[in-house]
């Protein structure tokens, strides 16, 4: 099999494609022929050694993978040969083949393409966990989504619309804003030239009920001021590379709240609760209430380019590698 391999924490162009022997298949595992591997912001950080988790070297990046089951380990009765499955693994997905515990291989709903299936789990579960489980948003509330043309941002637009929220989408390019509108944003703000805080207050009347922030930095800090009484600032991530220092006086004013979101770590501690949320998201996708975007495709050989495009804000929606 072939795999994209990170041999040292280094710039993206140092990734290599290697021929590797197939991994042995243990009891309870399935072997999968990969058909699509989702590209996430965190993958680019991981291979450069810029993430809080540093996998032992060498490693194969890629945490969201879709493929066809080609072999069943001893004792596996939950799956059949030919099943199309999604594996959320952390690493190992940028390969033509991977091995996984059968319990971690989720059957993909037939309504999703391989690309959609390989790119929705992290983004949609982060958005759903944030808006439903953490922030407990209610229909009719105003939600300002920053980075609304990116992975977790666009998912929040879609989830927000499905929850009956009035979503304002802020993004830096026309293509990203159009994409957010296609997922149900009622208003858009050009974050490259407009005053996002002032525009969000203007559009919502008295300020928004929640700001969903995957970007951080100065923009996030400013947008705290766009919250109305009892509004929540939802901390998702720091794609700008800059962790905002939220002024406590602005939290005190209007009885605002700051809501942290760490979906990945929460899953590790609450697998059963997460499974219930995943089933809710899958049911909404099957019912057509949620519509994950069709990602931009890159051939396997362009893994480094896909990761670079992601890091340089060039990806609208999501990106996927096709082996
Ligand atoms: N809390 C959690 O559980 C959780 C889960 C998943 C991901 N995350 C985090 O969420 C963040 C966003 O992830 P994502 O998958 O949405 O990434 P993405 O698809 O690359 O989108 C990030 C967006 O951030 C904006 N951005 C602003 N400044 C940027 C910069 N200097 N570099 C890159 N992007 C910049 C861009 O939007 P504009 O061009 O419109 O400004 C871009 O579209 C990451 O920090 C990730 O680690 C958190």
C-alpha cells in the first residue's frame, strides 16, 4: 500500500509518499481500501509539530477516512465485506489502505458522497456539540459565525440554520460568503474590509446571542463586544495563530458568558454521550436537514499542497484527498 508519511516535524513539502507493507489484521479489526481522506486544519499543524499532540515519528497523517471494507478480522460480525465506512482515527488516513477497530468504523449513510463523508465528522460534530450541547442555543436566536467559509465555520452555519437560528456569516472572500449563504446564512459580512462587530450589531438590532469563533486574534476579541445581554462567546479555535485575551470587563457588561469547546477531548471522556450526538447528526443528514458541503478534491500526490491551501485560507468549505 502507499501512504503519505511524516518522517520529521518539518515544513509541509517534506512529506513523502512511501510504499509500505500492509499492516497485519488483528481480531476485532477491519481492513479498508481508502476512497477519500478528509483534510483538516489540525493535520497541517500535526505534521509541522505545531499541535499540542506530537505523534511518534514516522507517522501517517489523516484523521477522517472513508473506504470499503476488504477484510474482516477474527470475530467481526458487525460489518460485511464491501461495507462503506467512515473511520475517525486521529492519524493513518492519508494512505491507500488502513486497519481499524471494527467498533470505530461507522457505516456511511448512502446519501453522502465519499468526499462529504470523509469531511463532515470533525466539522459537524464540533459545530453540533458547540451549539447544542455546550451553548444550548434556542430557535430564533442570533448567531454570528466567524470563519464561516471554513470547515467548522461552515458546519456551524448549516447546523445553526437547522436549529432555527438566524445566522450571520463573516468570511474574507466572496466565494466563502456565497458558500455560507448557500448553507442558510441570513446575512453575510466581509471580514476583510467591514467592521464585523458593528455590522453584526446593526443586522441583529441589539447584538447577537452568540459569537462562534474558530479564528481568535483581534477579530474574536472585538466580536465579544457584539454580544447582547446574556450572550455567549463560543471559543472554537485559533486559526489565526493568535489566542485572544478576552477583556473581563466586556464579559461582565451585559452579563455575557464565555463558553469553551473541546470536542475531541470530550469524546474521549464521554464516548456514549458522543455516540448519541453522532446519531442525531447522522439522522439529520439522512433527513436532509443538514447538508455537508462537497469538498474540493486533491489527488493523493498533492497532500502537501492540500494542507498548504488549507493553512493559507484558500480552501472554501472542506478539502479531501483521493488516493
Ligand atoms: N474546539 C474544537 O473542538 C475544534 C474542533 C475542530 C477544529 N477546531 C479548530 O478550529 C479552527 C478552524 O478549523 P477549520 O477546520 O475550520 O479550518 P479551516 O477550514 O482552515 O477554516 C479556518 C478559517 O479561519 C480563517 N482564518 C483567519 N485567519 C487565518 C489564518 N491566519 N490562517 C488560517 N485561517 C485563518 C479563514 O477564514 P477567512 O478567510 O474567512 O478569514 C479560514 O477559512 C482550527 O484552529 C482548529 O484547530 C477546534
